[in-house]
C-alpha cells in the first residue's frame, strides 16, 4: 500500500508526531507527580483543530495496520537502500523533521534525544543504555521518506492475531480487515502459545525499523528497548502474556527501566550539543559501524 493512496490529512492527521507521545504521557502520567504540579512547559498547547486529531490518528492506524501491510513495509524498507551515512549524520537528517506546531518547548529532535540520553547517563546506567536513549527514535526518519504518521509512530501491537482491548482505542479495530479474517482474529492467530516475541510480527513503525537497522550491533537488552518501547499494551498492561516467553519477561524488565526516560525526561532547557557531541560520537563508534544504511 503506497503512501500515494492517501490524502494529506490521512498521511498526517497529527499536527506533530510528538502529539502522540504527549497523549501517551496523559494516559500514563509520571508516578508520584500530581497532575496539578505539571508546569505548562510539559504539555503542548495545540490550537483546537476542530477535530480530535489523536483519535483520527488511531482510527487510521488501527484500520490500516494489517498483517499484510506489515509484510509489505518490511519488503519496502528493510533493504535499507535509501541513504547511507554516519549515525550522527542520520540524527542530523532526523533533525530536518521540523515541528512547527509546538508553542511551548522549542526543542528539536536531536535535543530531545540528548535529553533522554543524558538523563540515563546521569543515573549511572551502562554506556550501551545511554546510546540506546540517544538513538531510540532514529527510525522516525521514515517520516522523511513520505510515510504516514500512523506508520511511523503510535502504540505498537502484534498483527496476525486478535487485537487486545487493552490497546488504546480498541473500537477502531472493527474496520481492520484482519478482525474479520479467521486466520488472524483468534487469540493466537498465526502464532502458538508463548512462542516468544521473536516469532511475532508487530505493527510497522519506527521501533521495528530501527531494530532491524541495529540488531547486529547492540546488546540484547538494548534491542528489546528499541523494538518494544511503544508496545504499551504489554509493558504497561500485560495484554499479550499468552505470546510472551519467559525470556521476553526477563528482557521486558529493561524495557520498563527505559520507559520513564522515554516519557518523562523532556525539559525546556536545551542541551549544549557542541559539548556533548564528542562523547556521543565516541559512544557510537564503540557499538555501531562507521556508516549506517537507511
């Protein structure tokens, strides 16, 4: 399914891809922080567009993210034939994804990722954990290749089996063709009990794209963080225990450690990129190849 088949509003229902993450924070507030104590800088004050953009985003996501759609996207993007560049260059390329809709926090993608990584570093975690924080959203370059927002960001979920009612806006799956396909609409679908997530196809987006890009280089806990950090139906709701293996549960402890840094580390104060760049370039060189293919 080509992005040419969709209108502009269907490609980009959100005013910004960050609007999805803001919605996640509203669903899963930071523990121990009263909602009334949150400063206005922690939220984006979008003008009312006259429609619920987040609901429309999920309506499209849940309608079109089918088992076949995921297979098509893997064939389309996992050849990594679009660009080749150093990792820092790829982060700068991501930075060309301009967010004009953010009236409160005027930070770019690179600054947000450095904030996440620096929060992890400040807490004394291993350097591969720090690097994971820095690169975990690099797969959002899919937006720069013309992909619909709902095929780049959003809560991820298994395809090829019954959709859980723990996924946000589950009612929208009624329009997903897989919900009416007996191959895919049962509890296990094309999978077997507790087969392990390595056997499961997830909805397509920046998580899977980056995982496939770096899977030969990063430690396994880092790969779980990258691949499943948007799988809220599992790491917050335990909705897919019937597919999880014991090893998945062990690795998801790392996903849960990572999640607070992903959601709650943003700050209006920008990091000084020139001061941090040498450290992160050394870290990249330690774990990743000189150039990476997108």
